[in-house]
């Protein structure tokens, strides 16, 4: 297990979205986030205290968590200076990057010399089976997005928290590095070998009590050409009973794909439902989660009301206005 | 490069479909297939001469190719006896199984002692990029199936052969072990890490002459819950201009999934086209390829005529009746 609490490393993040790993830890396990470490040029800010390694150590931090994701996951030379210093200062390192800490000879050597641990949470630790498609007991919910990074994980976490507060049976099932860093286990789906993707999700969401909900963390988007295959494996491996549509209304194009427009919620609904019903003919779209972080409150509430009317489904921003409305919708499933 | 010609190892294949790797080599590079090696209980038969290792060696075979695929790809103890004997007899080994030859300590030791090569064509040899979705020049065709193993690779190979015979510019682009064993290169897509699947297909099918066709080997099925994510990556990474629908009319359920029915050709058409147009809005469904191997000729021809009328698209069995009709349909793209 990774030793807590953490110092969250934001590196030279080009924007706040790039630091979504750190943001997720701060939002869902604030007690684990002692402070943030930012390098020159860092455009992300979690609102935590900026700390040097020495200050964080004195404040009790045990692990430096790389809370920033780069496309392709490269550990730059500038980052490495900090990581080496952190090991020498007595921190363990934890990372969800493609480029593994343990594959960097200098980091591995310093870690060994200092007796520190390198945690690469992206590395699958299990030999996953090939999916068998057999129907499982218990209920499952999957959030699917019009784009990547529109709030799928937050939606699942917020609904999971709401359900547990109500005394309902719920488990958040992480499929990405942030979720795994938050809960301590899960499937690092984007690092799983193609043939075993759907099987890994079956493994993650086994038979359960009839009234238990697995809240599966979504990945990518069926409309994002770089990652749609990963999303498809979640839709078919997860056998969801309920889909939540996720959207960020101010996004001008698909993330990282300047030539691609976001689909409408209607297109997402129609496509996701057709695909999900291949694995579970009873699957329903039950609600809509809108990430309104870039909208003033009035505008956000107007937008949500318009979406509810247009789509005939409950719509909210579960992080801003609470997940109750979405959990209520489970009563119909 | 793998040394030819081959002795094709069929092991204890439970049926003919399980030996589709060997069948593909025999059908598309018959000059490379000296004979077949079958163990007790083998239910597959390519119609090649059954040979002992010694007989095959005398007939000039240089490499024993594992031509049989097991679910999950396990090298059994019974197989291993033969493989060790083959190395000792002077054969190289080539395999597309998940379970790698080079990961078996005994095979690796014997190969080294005998000075023989172990070729694992499933291992990706390239660091693939993340897909960028940028439109590429040249034309691309992808075969998509109502199920796995319905003839997608044969369709692409037959169309490629027909186009080259006509003097058209065409390249068969393998995405599986059989195709790679046939042509000597390609992307072992089902072994690619999830995040890089679509990027590997962009890499495989780069910019080309405007009148050049990449004939991309399909994998899995959008309707097969075990492998649909792999298929999705082909649809979005391949940016096809033309889709060919593939079907095997006598299949009673999805391969390996007894509870799952095959979709109709109409459902496949509608779903595949919606998905393909996310990456290439000009994509068209141009024809239908029916695997009629289990149908008498009269019945096959009746079925094809009925499908043509119903779907309003050219339909043929390209392996049995020629691929001309499908290549003709490219004139409209």
C-alpha cells in the first residue's frame, strides 16, 4: 500500500486539467493531501499550500505523488531533479504515468540506495481473463462522456458518496490512475493489453448483492478517436444497468483533437444505449451529469433546466449541486 | 525475418476454426506450407500432407509455425514436447500466441543450446503513438463483422489480390498474428496496450497516394463483448473510407458467447457507419462479404442474391466466388 499523507507534485502542468490526478486526490481524500509542489511555469493550482520538499516532510508527508498527466507520459529531466531530491529527502514516489518510475535507472538506483519505494499504479498487477459476457448479479452504473475529462470519475465518486450516506450498498470501481491512488485498488485500464480490457472490467465488478451498485469509473469517450476502444471495453465489460451521460458545455472541440466537434447529448445517448444493450438488454440511460465549472451559477442552473426538459432526464452537476438527483433515478432501474 | 518454408503445427485443435492461423498461411502463401503436424485428438485438417518432424525437415521446412490459437493462448505440456523436439531437429519456432515462446524457460534454453530462433509475432516491436485523428491521404477499407472469425481477413486479402491483379494500388495491412505471419509485418493489435490501439492503426496506415487503398485486416466485432474495444480502435484509428460488412449465416451464437445472438447485417451497417463517420464523415458501406463455407453452392448463391436485394449493396463470398464485385464497388468511393 502507498503510505499517506501525500505531497502532490504538479510539475510544470500546462493547465488545470493536466493536474486532474492531484485535483482528484485533493477533492476526494483531502486528509491525504498535505500540500502541493509546483515548478516554474506550472499553470495548475489546487489551492493547497505550496511547499518545498523539506517543508512537506516536516508537515508529515510520506509520499510524493505525481499528480500531473502528460500526453504519452514522459518523465522530463526537469521533473527528475525534483524526484531524485524527494527520494533523498525520504519520500516514496507514486505515479500513474505510462513512463514508469521503476523503468528509470537513476530513480530506481536512488530509491534503492535510500530504501524508498516506487509505486507505479498504472502497471496491471493481475492477469486478467478474456471477458466471457456472462450476466452478473448486482447492479452496475457507468458514466459515459461526450468527451474525455468531462467529469465521469467525479460523477461516480459523488454518486458513490451520496449512496453510502443514504445507507445504500455502493462501491466505487476505479479504472484509472487517479481513482486507484484514491482508493488503493482498481484496474489501470488504459495500460491493459487490448484483448483483456473487457475481461479486466468483468473482474473488477464481480457478482454482488442484488441491491449493490458498482459505480464504475468511465474512461475516454465513444466519440474520442484516440481512446474510444477503451470506452467500448467499459460498456461491454461493465454490463451497466444504468448509464449517466456526462458533458462539459463550454468545450470547443474534443480534447486534444482540434478538428473534432463534441457530439450532442442526444447522439451520445443513442449510441451508448445501443452499445450497452448488446451486453445488457435492460440497460437504461438514467440521468445527465454536467460539469459546470466554467459557468456562473445562474447560467449553470438555466443550462441544467434546459437539458432536463430537452432530454426528459434528471440533470445536475453532482460536484457543485449534489448527486442526490442522479441517485434518486436509480429507483427506476 | 522468419525463415520459410514452414511446417504448420495444428496441435490438438478442437475444430477447424481454431487452426485459422495455419489455414490462412496455407490459403494465401501455399508455397510456404510444406506440410502439417497434427497431434492425437486434432480435429483440424488443412488437407496438407501429415508429416513427422524428420519428414518435414527432409522436405525443406525451416520453421515450425504454431498454426492453432487457444483462448488465452496457453502452451500446454503436450505441445511443448513437440516444440522441444522441433528445436532439437533444427527448426526455428514462430508463434502468435499470447503466451510467448521466449517466456518459456525450457524453450528458450533449448533454442539457445541448438542455435535456433523463437519468433513471437504477437509482441509489438514498435512504440506506437497515441492517435491524433488527423485526416490522412489515400483510401482505406475496413472489414467489420457480425461476429469474430467470419472472414474479415480473407475478405481483405482477396480484395487486395484482386486489386493488384487489376493494376490498382493496394496494400494488405495485417493486424493479427496470421496476417503478420503471411506478410512479415503489421500490428499485433490485440497485444497492444489499450491507450495506443488507435494510434497503432494510424501508424500502420500512413499518408499514401490518393488512389492507393490500404486493406486493413479487421479484428473482433463491435457486437462481441470480449473484443469490441479492439474493433472500435480499428474503426477510429483506421479512418476507413469504405466498410465491408462480413457475415457467416450459419453461426448459431456469437463465437464463445453462448448467450449472445449475432446481429443482423442491418444492425451492423447502422452501428458501424455511425461510429466510422465520427472519424471520417465521408465513410460509406460499400459491400457485403458472406462466408458461405458451410452452405451448398445453390444455397449460397440464393442467400447472396437475397442479401443484395434486401441491403441494396453488392454481396459475394470473395473466397469462393471472387472479390471482383466488392472491388468494383470502390469506384463509388
